[in-house]
C-alpha cells in the first residue's frame, strides 16, 4: 500500500480508482495507517476525521462500482489547515482559545470539495491564527520538516505542507496571508499556490487579515494544485470579494501559448540576501527555464524593500480587529466560571489565557498602529505605500507576463533558530509578502524533484502572475516540471 | 519610545490581560518592530491614494432576500458557554 501512496498524483489516483486497481476505502485506510506511523515524528495533524473519511471513501467506491461518473477529486484524500471550517470537526486555529470549539458549518471551499466527494483525512497544525513562518507558534505541538526533523516545515501552513511532503495526504488546503502557503511549500519540496485575492471564497475561514487572506492548495505537482484550485475557485455570495472565474486553460495548459510567455527577473529579489544554496537553486532554475527558450527580461519592483514594514502594519491592524471576536462569549470559554465575575473579567481572562505570544504581540501592535495619534504615521502611510507596491507590479506586467523569483531567502531553518527574535522570523517572508499586498497570484514550485531519502533540503522557485492569471503561472509550472 | 504605561493602555484597549513577566520582552519586541517601520518615512507618498483593501470590485449588491444558510437555529449557538431557558446568558453589562 505504501508504494501507492508515495507514487500517487491526483490523476494517477483517479485512473487507478476507475481501473479498479484499488478502492478509495483502501487508499484512505492506507493513509491513516501511514499517518499513525509517520506523524508521531512529523506532527502535521491536530485532529483526524477517520470515521467520516472512511465513510465518504466508501460512498465513492459504491458509485464507481455502479459505473456512475465521478469527479477527478472523488475519493482523493486531503488534509485541511485547521483554520478552515469542516462542519462538526474541531477548528482550533492552532490556538488554546479555541481548544473546545468545533465548527458549526462547512466553509465554501469544503462544501465545493464535498460536492466533488473528496475525502478529508484531518485538520493540520499551524502557527496560532496563521501567525508565523515556522509553525513553532502552534498552541499545541511542533511540526518537523520531513526532510530534516530538526528543521521547521515553514509556516503558517506547516502541517499541510509537511503532510503532503511526507505522503500523509495526497493534497491539502492552506491559507496564505503573507506567504503561509508558498514558504512552507518551498521548505517541504511541494507545490503551493496563493491564488489571486478574490479568486477563492473565504467564507468559513477563520480570518487573520481580511485584505490579504486567501485559501489555496498544496500538491505534489503543479497539475495537482491546478486541479484542486479549479474546484475551489469562483464567486460566492458569502464572500463579496470573491469573483467568478473566467474561461482559461488552467486544466489543459496550452504549452504553445506558455512557451511565448515573457518572464521578468526582478533585480530587487536577487540583490544579495540569498543564502548560497538558494542562489545555486535559483541559478539552476533559471538555466532550466532558459532552456525552454522563453523570453527573459530584467525588471524592477522598486518598492520591494518596504513591503515587510507595510505588511507588519496592515496585518496586525486587521488581525487585532478580526481577533476581537474571540472574547470568551461567542465561541467557547476556556476560563472556568469561578475565575470570572463580570463581563470584563471574561474578556480579559479568556483572551489573556487563550492567546499565545505571537497573537498577543500582533494584537498589541495592531491596536497601537490604529490608535489615536499614530493612525496617520503608521496605518495610513502603510496603505499608501501598499498602493506603490501594487503600481510596481502593474508596471512590470506591462512588460512581462510572469515574474520569476525565489520563494524564500534560505532553505528550512533549524527549530528554535528564530523564535527569540520576531523580526528575524518576519524577514523570512520577505519575498512572498509583496504578492499578497498587490493581490496577485503566486506559486512556489520545487526547483527540482526532491526525495525524502536524499535529505537534501528543498528550494522553491516562485512564479508571480497577473491578477486572475493562475493559468499562466501553473501552466509554466507544469511546463517546468516536465523537464 | 513605548512605556510600560503605554503597553498597559494598549492591553486595556485590546481587552487582554498581560502577565507582569511578559511586559519587558513585549516592549523590547514592539520597540524593535516599530523601529523597522521608520524606513517608510523616507518615501514621499504625497497624493497617493491609500489602498484600503485587496479587491478591485465596487458596490457589491444583492437582492434584499433571505439567503439559505445552515447557520440558523440551534447549531449556531450550541457552543455558547452559558444558557438559561433558551436564552444565551452573560454577566450583567452594567453593574
């Protein structure tokens, strides 16, 4: 069975299922057996939904046996970051404050995947409220990088990335507010897509920063990411920022078209600051892309260096507002009745006991930048510079179709290396944040095929596209993977 | 720049109890992060329209009808901490 798990892609799974090489039930069981063995050392999952998963896998098998046509995602075992709601499953957001909470409805993305009869194995570990770049801020347990257990998987969707990398899920959902899909994808050697702002509904996502958050897929290949993305995208009346997808060649990339894409290399992303192994990986990736005879051009995104400051003003501001709802009243309460006498007590004690170090820091920072006397100097200024960053991309996309950049400045760092200094942790998102601020789609793709047995730490290349042009970056990603 | 008193005021605004033992580290971290933001001052943003959100959509309207949702009824409040005779119970707001 293990051989199956390690070799499967979504299409491979679908064909095997239709050809009766295996049943969806067998595969789901195989995944749970492997998780029971492997996840002790990785720590990717916070909860498993075994009964429901096996039940929905059996339903797929019944359909296949009776010759009913099933979706390409039918029976596909998925992992879901624990900020996306699945009805009646725990939804902790990695925080103690939601330890006792379970979701009362399905997120729109889950509803869509359930219609396709995908199978949900469980909810994955993350940095508390998706705040972090290493999953070390989880209120529950560490996640270890499957390539080197002493290193972080990245974050905040570290559990989802590690689950796919260690073959504990065929694909997964994560969320990306400043790099939380792409950075762990790069560290774990898998593909991770942050869709365009508005491409995917966030209804049923526990919000971090609403002007930046997007839900997106992890897959072993760009094709797998495209298949999951094509299923979850589209407009939704419950998220008024979501828009209907246009016709494109997302699922059947036209490589004749892809070959003619012009690729921009932003000089600011290569101007020092890359670790030697990332520099080497990027040179390798560029050489391989150039062998495809694509047209390259050096471009400039002049405001790149300000993106980190802009992000760490806007994100805490929005997060401090979004996290106000966790007040010990509306969801569940973690402090006992004896400890609280008044409403004020409930707020202060529940939030005081429930939020870990990083949410505390960001709530206070957000409260500060929004407070009277500081609003113009910080928040209003950041919103203006955000506009300049968007203009950088608009200018660049007049010249090129896709931007080629590293996903991260280094490969996976050691557990504990950056926990003492939040600013050094924030800097690990320096190449992923600009795409969130501008709202453009971006994907991280492994520079080459990595094998867990080799122990070589993966490097990710990032492809950034025009708004709603996921078909360009995933198409080029698929073209690249064929090399 | 930030004093302990400022920090306590922020915690008060955020309705979040702080431990005495974490205050020093928090102040140090916030100081360093706020220091990093100083670089924004060198940019001239005169006349730049603030980007107040991520969407380019304008005026998203819908018919004024009830939307079908599973969230109505018992399930939406089943995890509320205190209940009494069908009511949701909290301590008095005014004492």
